[in-house]
């Protein structure tokens, strides 16, 4: 497959059992070894990791055991010709983080989060990956009065500073989301993520990751969020998917809901040579009704669509586009794009 200079990744959670916020699993669990084989078979290059994807049960392990298990995972990746794109601390499932991790009112919960983040960094180091994605899942509230938002923001800054100080080679991409699982999130958009990064002890090592569905849930266009980060050379990761309205985070196949929206994401990435800067991550899940034996098509379809949209974008007449912009003939420009997407 000609991938036009791009590398692609997905995470173990993208082959999942079909549970949603309103119903239980409908497919059997797939062993990690099989997921690794699938990743390679479908033409992907890298695996996305949470810390406990790489080292299951890490909260109950000592430093030497964590290091040993992470080294074993690195060997498995090497054997498949794959690599770890990033390692992210899973700070939203442990009982200690019910009220948040870094922004919890309980100092013991904040201490747990700080130690868990250090373990994540250690795992990344063993995987040959100095890149962390920080999704601040429970850093928010269900009601405004439950936390002091100014103090919470300062605590987020302190947490990022502590991670940067712990490993001088670490790079962090903050992944914003406006809600879910918390009703009110403190870092809802890319602007918030970049503002936080700019105040850290080393802003050069803090960037951002845009997830398509998260931008839609914030009422924003994903391509604009990407463009904003690209303008500051801070787009260090993307999670492409789609979203059917303002409901729970669906992680639909890329472009399956809004093809024009998907096209604009591909176009802003390609025009800014993102293939030289980062990996195209897919964060897509099979729809709940998909039988287990067919529950990888969301991944192959998303990758194929991305590459097809790259071809369409590159085939557009750039001179014609500039002429239409100069003439303010945006209806004709609209038709030019629509016609290309329809194969005209």
C-alpha cells in the first residue's frame, strides 16, 4: 500500500468488545498478541499504549518488575517490526481518581496520580518512546462549586512541570476534550492545551493532540483545531475518527459521518506536511452491531479513506483555488471540492 509518506497507529482499545455507556459487551475479548498481529496485517506501523496496556497490573508491581515487563513488550514490538508511538497514563479508572487525578481535592489522590505518571514515563523509556499523550479525563467537575477552577488549573500546571522535570527527554502532547467522563472539563480545546503548555518549565517539550470527535463535542471543527496547533508547530499527534452529533464519544470510523469534515482534516495535515512531523493515529471503534469476525473493518476502512482523501486533496488544481479565492467565488470553490469528493 502506498501510504504517501504517512505512518499510522492505533491502540489495543480500538479492537474492543462493543460495550457502550448504555450496554454491556457484545463481542469476546481479543488477546493482545492477536491485536498486535492485526495491527501489522492491516498495514499499520505503530501501537498506541496506555501504561497498563504495556504493563498490565502495574499498580501492584515494583520498579524492577515494571521495567522487566516493559522490556518484554519492547521485544515483542521489535519482533513484529513495530514501535510504540506514545505511552499515556491511565488516570481515570482507579478508585483513587474518582474525583480527578491531578486536580482531586484529596492530596492522597493527587500523590497517587503523580506516582502513576512517573511509572508511565519509566515504561515509555523502556519502550524506546519519550512521548506521552496526556488525556486529562477526570480533570473537571460535575458541578462548578465542587472544585476551585483556578487552583485546579494551577495543579495541572504543577503536574506537567513535575513530569517534565522527572525526565529531561520527555515530550508531552495534551489531548483536550470538553466533557465525558466529567461534565465540565478544565482543558476542553486546543487553545486551552497550548496555553497550559506555554506556562510550563519547558514549553518546547509540550504540544497538543487533536481528536476529531473531541473537537466536534466542543462544537468546533477538527481541521481548525489542527490548523491552530500547526500554526505554532504544536500539533504533535492526531486521533482521527468521526462523531454523529453531540452525544457520548462514539469513535466512529474516520469520515463515516461527515466526509467533507474528514477531507478538511486530511487537507490541513497534508498541506502542512504532517507526514514529516507525526504519526496519523486512528481512535476508532467498530459499531456495536458488528460481528466479532468483522470487527476490524473500521480500522482498514479509516486508513484507506485517509489515503484516498490525500490523493483527492493533492489532485485539486491549486491555481484554480487561488483564482476562486481572489475572485471571492466561494460557491464555485465549494462545487470544486464537492465535485472532487463525488469523483467528478
